C-alpha cells in the first residue's frame, strides 16, 4: 500500500503535433493560380513603370541637373536645394497657405461625407435615398476645369448669379470680384471641394453602415434608446474603424492641396494666399526650368507625407483604434 502511494502518477502522453503540410513549390503555385497572377500583372506593371522606376529621378534633388549632361553627368551639390527651400522667403508663406487649406479640408471636406452618410442612413424611403445619392455623386465625374468655369459663372462680378444674390442680400451695390479677392479664395476652394467630393466620399461610409448588424438597433430600441442614442451608441462605433483608416490615409496628403484646382483658381491678385507647394513646383520647375529645386520641393512633400502617415497610424493605435498597418 505504501509502495502504491509513493509511486508518482504517470504523466499524460503528449499530444502529437500535426504534421506540417509540405510546401508547394513556387512554380506549381504560379501554374495553379496562373489566371489570378495574369490579372495581377497589369496592376504590378503600372506601379513598377509609373511609380517605382521614376523614383530614380529623385536623385536630381541632390544635383545641379542639366538635361544635356543627364543624371550621371550632372554635378552633385548635396542638400543645397533643400537649404535654399527652407531658408528662402517663400517657404513660410507656402507652408502657411498649404496648412491652412489642409486644416479647412479636414474640418469640412473630410467630415462632410461622414455626416451625409449618417443622414442618408436615417432615410427610410429607398426611392428618395437613392435619388439623393445619385444627385450628389454626379459632381465627382466633372473635371476641375468645368468646376472652375461654373464657379466663374456663379461668382463673376458682372453677371455672376451668386454675386448678384449677395449684393441684394447685403444691400450693397458695389460689385465685388470674389474670384480675385484673397479673403474669398479659401472659402471658394473649400466650397468647390465640398460640392465635388462629398457625394463620392459617402460611398465608403454607406458601405460600412450597410454592415452594421440590425439586431444591435433592435436591442437598443428594446432598451429605450431613441434615434439619437442609436446613432451615438451603435452607428458611430460601427463606422469608427473606417473613419480612422480614412483619416490615416488623408494625413499623408496634408501637404498635397491638389495642383489642378488651385492652379485654375489662382490669379495675379490672389496669389499671395493661393500659391501652395503644388503650384510652386510647377512655376519653379516647368516655367523657370529649375528642375533640381522643384524636385527637392516635391521630395520634401513626399517625406513629410510618409512621416505623417506613420505618425497618425501610431497615434491611432495609442488611442486604442486599429491602425492601417
């Protein structure tokens, strides 16, 4: 009996590890999924040809590039053009104009699709909902040239419809050229972006709202939650990850104000507030032929965009949200 008590219990047999499946050779995998890889080729070719290969041209930001000498023959000058950019008289003005437009874009243009998507989600008449969606999508398919022409027709001092309406509203007979006034430039640009981009931006958020479980709304109604409480405690938490991802992506474009729109809206009278890094690159590089300096400006924008994306992604994770990567 003592011997039995002293005998330690037998250890349970270890579970056998499942055998690892043999790796499929790369050639076999490519052959098996050849049609998928074939469909992938155009996208890969696009990024290689138009995104990665042109990156070699960034080297001229560190050279005094001369076209007839080429990339290899042009003399290296190091950070000369970056020093010229940061110490130049235009940098502070360009940075201020770009950041102000970026702040206004985030405050109004970025939040507008979220608000419109929430409002459309509350509509219960499908015909009305789809009609509104179709109407607000249409401006996205218009070019910035057409948008600028329509803006000129509406705000022109002599025959502009909105300009005349503003004169009647304010009781002022003085004709104001809104297109040439510095104090009205940013407002007009943001109104253009709201009109053109809001409808298209709602697609992503409406798709996110479509994935919300209806049982959550039913449970909220059983707990006595009204429409506003359902919106605050069910709808907004459901689309929060989508909003965070879109905010991270938008942070990388804070210094990218959009060349075409700004260039079409810039005049000699409003250039003080209208000129941003995008248009400055065009004037310095294309018109004046200073290719190395304009490349340095573009490289500064690119590096700043990468830093902003990584920083916003880190901040999102620190706040308990799912980041982009």
